[in-house]
């Protein structure tokens, strides 16, 4: 398989994961609606991902490397299939800062795709973030 074929396969896989996470988030929103804490949505999304057979880690602890040292340690809401970071919010809107932070985590973990899911309103807001 040449580099272009491998890149296309990886993009398809990431698109498939993005679609699966999006569908799971939409189901959570349809079922419980807006107004709850991010932790509540994390628990609901974890259960929905489990029901769908989607591999994930929740509250994944990651180190922020800096020149051979550790500059900090953070908990990510989800890492899906060792490939996609998912951040859960329940705020007025997804900010540029939320997206920039996710891009930084993608870079630190050498991943290509992140998804921010905001459950604050009647219609769930979902944004894909690419590195």
C-alpha cells in the first residue's frame, strides 16, 4: 500500500469514527436533553459508546511533554479508538479557545482528529478539530 492509499484509509477510518461519535452524541442529546453538567453527559456518552461497541478511554490522563520534561498533566474526557480526542462541554457555545486547546492536545499526542461536543442547548453543537 503506497502513502496515498494509506492516507486515504486513515482518513476514512477517522471519518467513520467521527460519524460514530456524532451519532452517539446525538442519541445522548435526544434522550436526556440540555441543562446537565459535562460529567453527566460524559457518563451518558460513555454508556452510549459502550452500547455501540466503540472502543474508548474516559478521563484519560495525559502528560504534556516539554523538552524531555513534563510540563503538566491533564484529563481528557475521551480518547476513542486510540485515535480521536473527544471533549464534552455544556456552555453557551464552543469557543475558539476550546478548539485551540484541543489542537494543542492533538499535537502533544500526535493525533489528527478531535471533536468538541457541546450539550448546552436543544440542538447539540459538534465541531471537528483537525491538527
